[in-house]
């Protein structure tokens, strides 16, 4: 029997100290919850919460061809505007989604791509393969950084106490600064549907920053938050979970993210293939559903329309904000409309539900 050694983030000891219940998450020992999923969820919606996201990957691209390379490996239009970032998909040659990522322009010849933890090795190998012919240097700097996300309506005030310049950041902005004498990167994105910031620093720096957040956070209703509330928050906000809602078998159009494909920007990996698949007609589409009956939907629950199975849920949970079960899944036909009646099979029983517009929750961030 083979034992697997789980990786730990620089904040592991600090998270355990404040009550984190640790679980295996794609090979990382991460907290699923602290005070409770619902309490943490509501803290982020009404005040603020802090998440350890140190498992995320950071890839730096530098050199004269940095912008051209980042454009080539991304489907969206990554502008060469220092201080700004763009959400995008990284496509395979067949147009399927290798990963979803955010690319930031720090300087005209220096970019940072933040990728998902589970796909970091695959993504970096893909970047290296595609870099032939480009005058760029690629650095997987993930092991040099820890990272936390501070999210919620009170997050700007809290983060602004520590980094006043962060308040001037636009959505998807980035700045370089320092904390406790350590090089620090601050971005303004998020995975919850709320305003907030991500702060990346060395292991020493991120521990000092986490301690400072906890010291100041009581006045802002700050709670440490785990993977459980991160999932309920992101699903309410309509964000994809790579590996569940997006993969190489599906295109950005099928995933409901056709807006990240910018064919007019010029050549990029998967461009022609993804357009061919779009023109051929979508075989299925990621669609939102909300239970009108009682129950908690989960991944894999079958979806029925007029007694016919049309697909299954890829992500599903109970929404604390809506007080109802919600989920998204790839289904056919693709022309369903919000309000259309369906049934979700939960533990062998079919529960009444309806097609729902996503995001399920939107505070217009």
C-alpha cells in the first residue's frame, strides 16, 4: 500500500492554530472549514473572510516577446498595459480548455500568469513546449510564494489599512510592494463574487501578513475561511471549477464563457479548432439549475426534462444566500431558457427544479 505525502502551504501551522480542519485537496493539505461553512460563507457576503490560496500557481514570463507569448497561449486579449490583468482560457490544439487563468501585465516585458493548483505542472510544461521560437524566460515561481485572498464588502477597508495603494487598484489590477521587508504582490480579483484582494509573498512575508490580518480583522468581522465556503461562494457567483466545470473535452463556448475567446486579436493556440467547433453547433452547454423542491444536489446528479435524461450536474450544493439547492451541468438541448421546468435526481428521487440564469448571486462587482 502506497502512502501519499500531502503538500503543505507556508500557512499550514497558522491555519491549524486557528481551528482549520484539514483535508486532501489535489495533493495539498488544506482547510475545508474553520467555524463552519455557512458562517464563513455569510461572513464573506456580509463582512469579510480570508482564504489560504497558496496552492495556486504563479508563472512569470519575461523577455522581449513576453506579451506576444502570453497572447499566443491565451484565448482572451491580454493587453500590454502595466498594472492590469485579464481572465482567460488556455486552450489545447483541439480547442478544449487546458486551464482557466489570469494573466497580469506587470511591465511591458514582464507578465504574471496565475494558474490553478491541480494543473500547475501540466500548464507549465505546456508553456515550455509552446515557448519555442519566442524570446522569453519562463519561471515557475509557485514555491517561492504563499498567497491569501481577502474577500467581502469590508475587505477593501481592511486591506486598505495595510496597503493604502491597493484601494486605487481597478478590478483585475496588480501592484508590487513590500510587507515586513518582503517582496509582495497585490491583485484585485476574487473567486467569491465579492470585492477583494489577493496578496502573495514569501513564506515569511505571508505568515506575517496573515497574522496582521487576524490582528486587525476583528473590527471588520473577518473570519478564516476554508474550501467548503469557497466552493459555495464561487458556485453562487457562477465561477468555473477547473476539472469539474471545465476540461479539455469542452470548449469555452460550451462552458458558457465564449466571451473569453477573441478571434479578432490574431493567432492563438486552439483558435481555428474552437471556432470550427462553435460553427458546427454546440453538442451540450453548461447550464444553471435551481431546485424548487427540497434537497441538496451534488456532483453527478442526473437532470431530466419531460422524463428524458438530458445530462448531469458537474457542480452542485446548497446555496446559503438563496436558501435553495443550486448546480450547473452540461446538458442537451442547449436552448433551454431560465424558468424551464426540469427534475434533478437526488438519492434515486426526482426533485422539481428549474433552469436558472447564472450567476445565481450577483452583487455587480
